[in-house]
C-alpha cells in the first residue's frame, strides 16, 4: 500500500463487526501466539442519553505454546476532544489511549506499570485496518499485530 486511507470520523468508520487476526511475538523468548475472533463495535448508550460512542467487544481464541483458550476484552470508544477523534477507555472507564484516524494513521502511547505500549493504527481502505502494538519494559518485550476485516463490507457507508 502506498498510502493510508483517511477517516473523517473514526466512530462511524469502526461501527459494525470485524474479523480479527492477531499475531503475538515475545521478542525475549522467541515464543509466538495467535488470536482469531471477532470484534463488534456497537452503539454505546448511557442512561437513556443519545449515543455516547461505541462499545468494543472482542472475543475469540488465543493460542499460546500450542494451547488454545477463549479470550475476550471490552473497551469503550468515546467521542474525542476534536470532531472525528476517539477517546479509548478500558471497560471500567480508565483511560487507554487517544485515536485520530483523520490522516489514516495514528500513533498512541499507553504506560502500563513500568512497561510502555506504543500503538500504530493504520487504515488500509474502507474495510481493512491494522494495529501494531510494540510493548517494551522490564516485564515485556512484545509485538502484537492485529488485522481487522469488516464482516459486512459497506456497513460504514450506509446511514
């Protein structure tokens, strides 16, 4: 790909269901794992108020050292400080990172104890995007690469 696909409104772009394939490499040990599943971004409503963002629900199977286990996570994608951007939070409301896809590419940092997570988000086209998280610190030396493919192509263009 020669460039990135700009996204004027990240919440609109992300809404819907995505097929997820993630590779996990431990650079210290050489171990590798994989996650396969789905992520659904559904409208998040709070106490009868208008839409307040998206609920990100990911579920699937994570295979590490040949053993597969169910895995899931939930995040909240809320409207960001500027139009079209996102404030990503953990399910309990703690801040995770910001997200601005208006250029089709974004870098975000998240400190976790003594480790630093640095994420690169790239949009390939209207139905494909990728995240690459590089995790460095005393406890971790990882690369997590996740590819997302829209389950229902054209979903974001409708409405």
